[in-house]
C-alpha cells in the first residue's frame, strides 16, 4: 500500500465567458490533500499510480532601502497538481504504462519556461487548456516510442485523470475511465465521462446509465494513452471551487466496489483528506478488492468574503 451522482453534459460550469473574475490570493486558499493506493485482494501487482504536488512561485525580500512596510517580506502563490493513472496491458506492462505517463507529465511541466499561476482571464485559461492537450499528446508519443523499443510493452496503455488547482479555479483533463468527482454541500457530482464502449452505448441511447454500471463492455476503453490507442486528446473542463468543496480522483477499483452514496458519506464525514482516503480504500477492499484501488482526496477552504460596509 502506498499513500502520500450523476454525470451531465454541462455540470458545475466555471466562469461564464466575458464575466469579471475576482482573483483570490492563492496562498489564502487552504487545501487538505492526500492520496492512497492498494493492489487489492485479487491482482498480483498494482498497475495504478498517483501523484500529488504542491507548486508555486515566491519572492522574498532579502534587503532594501525602501521605507519599512512598503513591501511585504515574502510573496507566494501556490497551486496543486493531482493525477491518477490506471495502467492496462497485462503483467508488468500496465504498471510501466501508468508510471511512465505520470513521470513524463512531471518532466514536461518542469520543462515549461513560464508557469501560469492564475486562470482569472480567458486567455490564460485557454493557454493552460492548450498546454494540457499538448502534454497528453506528448505523453502518448513517448509511450509509443517506448513500446517500439521494447516489444514486451506492445499494446500497453493507461488512463490518466489530472486536476490542476489554482486558488478557486480547478482545471480537469481526462482520458479513460479513472474518474473525477466533486462533493458540494453533501451531493456527489461525477465530473468526468468514461471513455468506454458501455458509455458510448449510453450516449447513443442503446442502454441506460444504470445498465452501464454492470455492462460487459464497461471496461473496454475507447480512448487511452498508449501505443495502440487512437486519439490522445483529453476531455478538458474548468470548475469554480467553492468553500467546503471536496475533490476526488480515483481509479475504477474504487467505483466498481463502492457506490456513490457511500463515497459521498465518507468524503463528507471524515475530518481529514488522509482519513477519507483510508476509509475509501478500506471500503473497496471490504467489498472484495477485485482491482487495484487508488484515490486522491482534496478539501478546500476559501477565505470568507468581507462584508461591503458601503451598502
């Protein structure tokens, strides 16, 4: 073990186009975040991987002759990156796929010369979305090259669901069937749509959403990162975070074993993100643990707005 509802077409939209955004200082948004992964009770190895990072930029005054209190001693902006990946390909190949996808993503981020720390303008949001698409594409190319060099990895692939949290703005990028959920005021909302044949049948009206949860095609991916998959472009959306919101990224080892109402109760009932991760994994194992199970939970506390004394 390693640690560290419903879906609709337009759900919990971010900021309407052209609307004014009032930026919240990133350092004032408190985020309690944790992750946990377990191989489960059936599979011999863990093909899931996850990664949580705190990143930022700061300026610290060392010396100056400016008047005292003219500038703060330290300025800091902080963001959080979270990603889960569920490898496919059998034996060790799936394990390599998910690990390679995440490590490549981290190296691509580190190679970016200018980190955008705010999404309070449409141009900045669009640039971050384009970068996310390009990075998923680059990861797919790296994986294809790896498989070309190593025949044992032919056909390997992975899901990858990523959340970029900047203040009260959250950007999601998603390929596969590892999901992202938002818990808001006790209600669990599924933010991502599975890229599976079962979901495609739902979209075409052949089966109902209830049928999809047990359909034999629910694990057959229509889109993934890897050597043999087609399109690498992820689904991308931006969500406006509210005070008290909870975010969950997870592989299907959780959602196959634990129903949404139970997930919501655990996320809303535990005092810390770490405790919520442990409870979620424990529930999946208690239900049979038929697959690797990986979860990341983040909980948000935003600064309270000061009352307008002019009104």
